[in-house]
C-alpha cells in the first residue's frame, strides 16, 4: 500500500462524501462488467465473492457489480445472476462481505435487458416498442414485443424488490443500469420508444419509466442507502437519445436525490463505450471518452459524477479529477487484465498493463460490443478461479470459445427454466 505522504498528494486517494452521507475511501471505482459467473439457473455462485475480494484487496474505493437481472424471464446472457427473492441470501451476503471486509463499498448494478438479449435465451423479449435491430444484427437479436402498462409496472416493482434484497444482504448501494441500450436506456430513447401513452411520446414521458424505477427503489431502501445510475451521454444512433435529453434527465435525477451519476454512452448497435474506431485528437489527449459532456453536466448539477471509458494512465486520471469535471474515475477493462491496478494508481504509478482493442477479424462481430464483453468476461473467470488474466489472448479464439459456451449456456438455461 502507498505511504501516507504519497496518499495525501494523490487526488485519486482522496475520500468522497456522497449526498446521503456515506463515504467512498478514494476516487477509484470499478465500473460494471459482465461476469457471467452465475449458474445457468441464474443463482449466485462462489466465484463472484472470490473475484470481488481480489479487487477489494487492491485498495479500490468502490466496486460496482456486473448487471444483476431483476427478472429470470428477461436475461441478457447465460450466466446472469437474477434477483427475484431471498433464495441466494447467504451467498449474496458473502459477495457483499468480500468487498466491505476490506473497506471497499460494493454496489449492485440492477438491470433489465429489454430487447438487447440474444436469440433463443428468453421466450420473448420486451421493449418500450416493437422496434427491430438494424438488418445486419437480426441474426443475433429478435424483434421484441411492446410491453403492456401492466408489464411496465411489474418491472418497476421488481427493481425496487431487488434493491431491497441487496440492502438486506449487506451491499453498500445499488446502481440502476440506464445506459448501453438496455431497457431503461430504451425507454429514454425516441428511436426505441415510440409509444403514445403515459410512458412515451415526449422526452418528459420517456423519462417517466426511469424516474418511476428510481422512486420505487428509494421507497424500498430509504434515504440513507446510496442509489446511483449509469447513464448514456448519448446513444449515438440516428434519431436516438441526445446529449440535451441526457442533461435534462440528469437534472431530473439530481432533483430527485440521486447519489452518483456514472456517464457513459452507446449501445450494442453503436458501441461508443468500447472506444472502437479512432477517437478525436482532443479525446485521445484527455483519455476519457465522455469528459467533455461531464464538464457540461458539472456546470448544471452538483451531484457527484463518475466517468468511465478511455482512462489509461495515472496522469490522465489525476488531470481529469483536477479539472473538477468529475469526482470518481471509473475503470473496467484495465481491472480485467490487471486486478491489482488500483494499488499502483494509489501509489501514483501506472499499471504495467495496457488495454488494447479486441478484434476477431470478422467485421460484423467487431462492429458490435459483444466481442469485447465476451473477451473480458473470460479474463474475469480466470481471476475468479485463482488464475491470472491473459492480456494477449486471441480475440478470434476467445470468440469461437464464447460462441460454443454461449450456445450450450442458452440451451441449459432454457432447459432449467422449463423444468
């Protein structure tokens, strides 16, 4: 660990008090990554506490779990954990203690995939409107059904119930996944949400679902329990969610009392969060993909902000914090190839590992975020099983292994759910 003099000069090592009064011990957070380490019938496994303890031992301030689904009928991939009741309470408690025992906060990310779920995994997918994916993605994703008002109200209630169970299990907080093209993001987007009832038709009505989810979670967990959100700056789709709408959404959430806003961007159809393609020179110099938008948000609200995506170096992170545009540096892929990176950063040093683009050479696959998700999930499984990650693992070999594993996982998930 770093000595006290180094810590006092390191902005990353400074504590942060959230609006509800809870304190993050430093400004480094692990953003959510898909672990796919649940069982095929969507229960918690011992692999998850082992993985999170490894990260907590590095001294990181906040760990945000991979997306925990709030409905077993609506999964994003095989191996998702789904939280509908207290059946997994002992393992959930172990998962929470794996971080909190080391002084790290651990927040459970809660999610519903909406239409963004691969073919065959669920009996059907729900979305705000029955809008198909673009033509070259229809081989991977079915056209969803439009959710009825009753189904929407059920989903809202499920978010609240899952948050209450997370609190009972000892998690430090929860995060609503409102980014990357999943259901909350779909409701916010005029491309995905073409309803004309109380849940769509105007930007204000499209925000209603998210605000209802937040209100129900807050009702069930109380004012002192941290509730955050991961939100797109934009979804980068023609006719989609814009920066202006994102700003108004953040204003509404700040007024409602949100504790932390994590800024990201993109969807599976336009994966800006992965940094695919050549970034603008200004973005490359400042590292973070969404820092300019964060600066605009900082001028509008005082709610703590977290930016994830693009950070590569201690100097880049320190500079972003010094600018005042954000309060928390979000890391994800770096922690999958170097689970001890936080310890180096808290010493004021760079991780010896560097994140690299993961490609397969198959253009259709490389245009989507799916390969990145799958490759990094393989590294997380290695860490969880006591092995070291493989930063140089072939993207193509990982993709082929993932296809086989996902096909078997989809089959097993459907069989177990039917039995």
